[in-house]
C-alpha cells in the first residue's frame, strides 16, 4: 500500500475508485510533460538554427563583431536548452516516483515493471537530447575561434 503521506486512508468508501481516477489523471500529466519537453526542444532547435543562419549570412558580408556576438548568444541559448532538458528530466522523475507510489495501491505496477525491465538497457533520453545543444555549443565555439583567428591574422 502507498504511504500515508500520499494516500488518505480515512478517505471513505470510494477511496479505490477515486484513487484510480487520480492515477489516470496523474499519468496523463506525465504525458503532457513529455509533450511540452518535445515542444521545448523544437523551439530551441529552431532558435539555434535561425541564429546560426543569421550568423552565417553576416560572415558573408564581413560583419565579424556581430557574428561573434550572435555566436555567443547561440552558446547562451544552448546552455539554457541544456538546463531546460535537465529540468524536464527532474520533473518526469518526480512524477514517476508518485506514479510508482500510487501503483502500490493498484492491482498491477506496470510503470515500475516497465522501468525495471527497460532501464539499464539504454541511456536516458535526456543524455541523448543534450547532444544537440552540445553540438551547437561546439559549432559556435569553433566559429568564434576561427573568426577571431581570421581577424587577428589580418592585422
């Protein structure tokens, strides 16, 4: 049975029925978090691509100072993106702790069973997701270094 902190054992005769409804709603909120996480990743990917495109255009017209500034902005966006991924990962982890606790009052613990049988066989989604902003950071850093080198070489 789930902890007393989570479930009010003195709730009354409809405890199991209402508990099941709350469980369904809570599982749905975890799916909403995943959906928002995907939307967030799309937003940061689009924003980073736009910044990179503008920065690329500025190199063609020799606007090196603005190009470096945009690249720094791109790095900042990527760092915020990584923090966003970590935040969603923590929120999902917390939600699944609650789901696992609620499952102790259910006939089957399907999410806990799935996690136990699937975890360890793959890296977490957050680990994979972080590679995209890390690659943008590396790309922006290389661009800044090459631009500074080009500017210093022309002196």
